[in-house]
């Protein structure tokens, strides 16, 4: 197995073009398992590229570099003030030691159905910027994740995430077997702003996505508990696993949504 260290961002995109099947090392918290399962042909290490590790506040948005660690997000004053739902999710992410090395782009690029950071980024309507030898492009995160372990990416490297600053109410809850260091049985990220409700959650579908039926229903402002249950069943398809059953996840999600609505309507 080849192990290549990118000397610069330019070098990284050139290596990415030359070795499209190689694993991009963003933070290394997941790579050991992939190597053990023989899922890695080679590695392009970009973890040391400081130009991809930053959080910048602009007039109407916040930009987060791809290699920004989860602990950096937890402690950043801009994130805490302007996008607190992302801060809440970051605090629930694994252990302190893993948060020190795990990067935001790494959690997204892994496209796990239980990824902690994807739901809050989706409800924040986050944009993602990609770079390759052909140039740069930006798209919404909801359009970047297109299926189970499937991304709209072509020999590109994630360089940054952009979040619009907006007034909103938010709700985030992660349910697991224990208080800390757990993989989510499910999570709910819910945000309400002038455009209405934005809802997503982890461990509820083959890949994390927005709950569009539920959003449409709640934005109509004409619904009852039965309507919510029907919308949930349209939006999620959780598989039963050793962590929990489909019925359990569906019921808990309904309860979390009810709790969120009570908080929003206080």
C-alpha cells in the first residue's frame, strides 16, 4: 500500500487526480478500520495542510475549513454564537481525544448513516466547496450526498463549508446506549427560521438526508399527531440492528419531534 504525503494543496489535488482510488486522510479516526478491512488501495495524507484548518466569520456567513477539527468547532466563539446547533452536535461527537483529530470533512466524506455532523449541517443549508485540477465548484451539502456511501465528487478534495448566518430556533438531540462515547441509535437536528422548518437526523436512513415530507407538513401549520406519524414514515427507513429496532427509532423520533415543537412554540 502506498502512503503519500501532500506537500501543499496544489500537490494534494494533483495527487488526487493521479490516484483517484486512494483514500484521502483528513483526520485518521476512521482509516485504521478501513485498512483492516482491506478497503484502502493507498493513502494521500493531507492532515498537515494548515490552509484547510480555520473558521472565519464574514458579514453574513461563516466559513469552516475542511480540516478543522471537531474540538476546534466546539470551542469556537463564532460557532457557539451564530450556529449553536453545530456546536451542540460537536459536543456529542465521540471522545475528547477523537475530537482532537477528527475533521469536519472527514466525518462528511465518510458518509456514514450515523454521522453526527451531517444532520446539523443539512438543516443549516450548508454549502460545500470542492477543488480539483479542473478548478473549484460549490454546491449544497444536500446535493453532495447522493446515496449510501455515495458522493457527487470527481477526483476532488473538500476544501471548505459555508454556513449562512441567520436568526433561528434550534433543537438537537442524540440518543444512544450511554451518555458519552456512543454511536447514535438516532439523532434529530431541527431548525426553524423565517423560511420555516429544516429537519434531518442520523441513523434513520441508508444515508443522512433532509426530512422533506415532515418539513412540508410542519410548514403548512395544519397538522395533528397522525399527520406527523405519516410524514415520519415517508421520510425514514431505518434498518433494524443490534443497536435498536425500526419500531423503536420511529417511536423515539416522533417523541423528539413533539419535544422540539413544544420548545419552539413556548
